[in-house]
C-alpha cells in the first residue's frame, strides 16, 4: 500500500473507541427508529449494524461513503466516469439518510449499489468490512468516522478523502488535538481538496503535503437538473417576450424582501415577471398570501395556472421543476442567503447557463461564493430589497455585463469538469490491479 506507516493511535482515539462501545445500544436505538419510521424493511435497518442486505459482487469494489443527500448525489457523476474508465470495477455507496438512499436508487450508475453505513463501533465496522472487502475507500467531504477509517486502513484498503471541506470551527477544534488529527488524517493515502484554503488547513492539521492535491468541487460537475421541455415551452409561450428573473429556493422571511425588490423593479421594467420558487413548496399558500399582500398579481403553478401577459409573479410551488425554471431565465437569485440560513448549491443554476445573485448568509458555501464572486460568476448583495433590485436591474439593462457573468460561470464549470478527469485518474491509480497486485 502506498504512503508511509500511519501514526500511532492516540489516547483520545482509544477513549473514543471505548465510549462508542458504551453508547452503541443507544445510538442503534435512535438510528434504527428513524429508518423504521421511514418504512424501511428490517434487513435494511440492520445494515447499520454491518449486516449486508446484498451480496458482494465479484471483482474490484470501490466504496464511496457520503453523509447527506447532496454529498451522495455529487459522487454519481464521478462514479459514472470511473465506471467508463474501469469497466470491470463495481461500486458501493453508503449514506446515512433514507432520503439519500431513495434518490441514489433513482439515479444509480451501472454496477452500483447502496447500503446504509455501519455504526462506528468495532463490531459493526468489522462485520461490514468482512462482507464487502473494499479495494478502495473514498470518503466524501468531511464525513470522518475514526473507527471506520482506522479499521479499513488496517485491513489494507487504500483510503481517499475526496472533495475535502472543513469549516474554520472544525479546523480550530482539530488543531487543539494535533496528535489525534495527524493520526486520523494519516489513514488517508490521498486527500483531494475543493480549494487551496482547505489544502492549507489539512497541512496545518498534520496531513503530509505530498498526499494533498487540488480537485474539483463534485457538486459543480453533477448531472444538470432535469428540464421538462413541454412545461418550458408552455411557460415561454404564455410569458411571451417579457423579461423574467428567478428567485429560487427562498425561505420564510426572504420572500418579503424579494417581492419588495420586484415592486421596485416594476417601476423601471413594468412588464417584468418574477418566477418565485420557494425552497419548500408546501409553503405555497403562505407565499401566495405574501404576494397578494404586496399588491402583486399572481399565477400559481401547483394549481395548473400559467402566467398571463399581466402576471407579475409566477409562484412555482412544485417539486422537481427548478431545472425547468433555470432554463426559462438565466437571471437567478438564489435564496437561503438573505438571512443566516447557509445558502444553497450555486452550481445547479450555473450548469443551466445562469449567473447567480446571492445574499450574505451563505456560510455553508462561503468558500465557493468567495471564488465565484472573485471570478464575476456570482454577485453578493446585502439583505436590503433596494440592493437586490439594483443588481437585477443592472443585469437587465446591461446585457454585455450579464453575459460576461454567465461566461464566467460557464468557464468555472468547464474547469471543474477538466479537474474531475484528473481526479478519476488519481483514484484509479490507487485501485489494485486484477489479481490483487498493487496499481
């Protein structure tokens, strides 16, 4: 196996192992209850104890572990590329939420299967590893379970930390425990970071510099959102030549600002239509009331109504159609950012050819937006409606400026795709050859 021998286990790690054994029954009760409440069969629930519900496929197996829906879906494009390069390879994805399992099942690349990960206890992890015997383990973003890492590495499985992303708070916590940080990071043969800041943080935490390399942000190279061409054509026909801007993934407390901005914009652009797509469509009644309170006319998608020539707000309160709306208009304000909500994935609208406006409350994507705004692919505004209206108006009135922002977004996505190919090559280089010889 490549890389130097890992650092010695630390007292903190030993204490963690002991504590995990003590709390395992309580953790099992909690996670099993959630999965059962979701309606999953018992054999799937028992995957959290390391009991596989599927056979291990023959041949080389690459194991991806991700925490959430976004992380899980972000690796599917990578798996598809790897599958093309290594047609004999098989793939396993583990993720902890039933929602991620459901979505992965719908978009699964060839030769891929999903399981829930084992609890981070010696018994569950060993049971999982004994069955699956992965030839390569890839952990996505910041999902670091100590026993899972240490025990997989001990059995000879090369490990990769992919799309590495660590918050400043997390880095500060780890640097207070340098020996343990180095011990955990030393389990990885390769650490592929989203950006240079993360690379520097990992090195400061004790990761060997020669194991760190830059990579793409996987969410930037995920498959584009689906577009309903029939719905798109009908919306375009009903709106006609009117200009449109999109406010997508808005949350409670943000629509008021967006609607106030739209009222301001209508003074200069009286035929402008706002397509408002709240993050949670079940809030449709409440958002429609806000639109009416603002004195604006409204057509509501969930009721099957198309926007007319006088419709000022088209309320798109449906699930799974936001890709269609990004295709309708490339001028997008992305919500979850006018308040301290954390923001949302800017790559989805950018993949559709849009440039993005964001508020300042995007702390979950802070590094991403710092890069995008520096490139001119995104613009950040304060929470005031006047500033949002000013930026939308600028892009409406200055097509060349708006096109430059869209071009910057397109170039960024293209660079991420190029970097993805290099990441695929780096991962496959760690995969043992057929017959068990090292690659």
